[in-house]
């Protein structure tokens, strides 16, 4: 299951990178936004991409606040999906809260 989750994160991340690259040339897509989202998703499972993001934040500190805000949104979004999963047999339901 963990391998499937990793593959899903990588696919979603590369999808956003692709949208971002298209957005650099198409005026109706927000290229930079999609690139940042894709990089943040990929950085959760790739040390190489995590290093790229860290160097980008060091070179451009004014983008750091925006990236932290998107990291928080992504964490909340993915955590919400984990809370919705039903426990398997034999496990007790834990109260949310």
C-alpha cells in the first residue's frame, strides 16, 4: 500500500509540473503556481526535489512564505483523506478530535 501511495504522489506531482510547464506558454494557466504545487508534492517523496526546493527558497526568500502556506494546505488536504479511511478489521475506531 505504501508503494502505491508513493506512485500516486509522484504521478500527481509530475502532472502539476506538466501543467506548470504548459502554463508558462499558455496565458490562461497559472504556470508558476502549478510548478510550485508540483514541486511541493514531489518534495514529500524525493530527496532530490526537496533539495531543489530548499535551494530555491534560499535564493528567493520572498517566495518562502507562499510555499509554506501551500505546504500547510497540502498537508491538511492529504491528512483529511487519511482521517476518512475506515480502520481495518480488528482495529478500534479512534475519535477524531
